[in-house]
C-alpha cells in the first residue's frame, strides 16, 4: 500500500513537468520590421543617405540552431539594378559558453535581379555577456576570397576575375537607464579587405581598411522602439578620391557629399 501511494505521488509530481515538456514547441518564429532614415552598413550608406524599409524573419529551434532572412531597399552606392534590393540569408547556432552567449553562423548577401558577381558569403562568431549593468558583445566576421569582393575596377591595379577576402571586427555596448525606458548604445568596427571597387562598383572595405563607429539611444514605447544614432567613419574624401571611388561613393546627384561622412540616423522598429 505504501509503495502504491509513493508511486501515485511520484506520478502526480512528474505529470505537470511532462505536460509542460510536451507543450514546449521545438520551433519558434521571431522577426522585426523597421523604418530608418538612412541604411548604414558598417558606417557607409547603402540608401544614398535616404530612408529604407527593412525587415526579416528567423526560424529558431530549441537546440539553438536558427535560420532566416533579412532585407532592405537600396539606392545609390548599394544598388546593382533589378529591384534594388538586398536579401540576406543566414543560419547559425546559439549556445552558452563559460557563462557567455555564443552565436556563430554565416550570412549570404544577395541582390535579387541585380548584376551578376555580387553575391558573397560571410562567416561570423559573436560572444556576449554583461559587466555590471552594461551588455557587451564582440564580433569577428570573415568573408573568404570571392569574386564579388575582388579588385576589378580600382585603376591602376584592376585585375578582372580577382578574388579577395575581408575581415570585420566589432564591439558593441548597451546599458539601460534605471527607471526609464531608455537604452544607451555604442558600436565600434574595423574593416580590412579589398581597397577599391569590386566587379560591379562596390566593396565592403572600399578604402582597404577603415574604422566605423556609432553612439545612440533607444526609447521603448510599448512594442515599438524609437532610435537615434550618430554614425561616422574615418574614411576621408581624399582617400575615397585616391581609390577612384568617386562618383560611386557620393550621394547622387551631390557628387561632393561622401556617403561615409558623419550623419544622424533615426529609426522606428518593432520586434515580434
């Protein structure tokens, strides 16, 4: 009788846990939409210093694996014809390592309907954690040698068919303001790759190597986040001209306004 009571009690204790495990779905979907006053990729405008609509979806598995896409409209420097659209496909794995958050994966940058030899792949690894109230993330991004990153159009060193690689190292920090729905944020990045124009007039390290940075603040209003950020790079007009980047590297039709100059970016976004 005692054994029966113990068995019944054990079943009663384990039943809720088993039910919860059954209710937990192995897959979940998350996403975001945003409107920005300027689409800056590593400090350089991809929307001709104009507005862009952006959004994406991610399919997550309880194991830590994920895959998804992100997209934005383009203008000026960032266009390759077609619908002037960037579509990034990505996949990766998130886990905890020594108390830190590890995120490793890849991104395939594509430009549907645009010029050929523009798609390229980049691998990444990010490690994040907290130092008191401050959230910190360090990232390392590596794009192996590919034609889309090659030195094809940088006179006098043009080499049609050339393949180059690219490295990007980043650091991000954010801290919430106690008692207020505000978050301060900062970013610092360093690019090292092909100095000049790729096969279709663009590059992710247009002057070979450069720094980019950002400081800003986000305001949470219910499910919506309003943001403002100051963005800049150390790319000088002289360097851009010497690398034969003009007029591609300027706001059109204002050829004297480089798209890597300092600017303020406003954003409104929502995550779900």
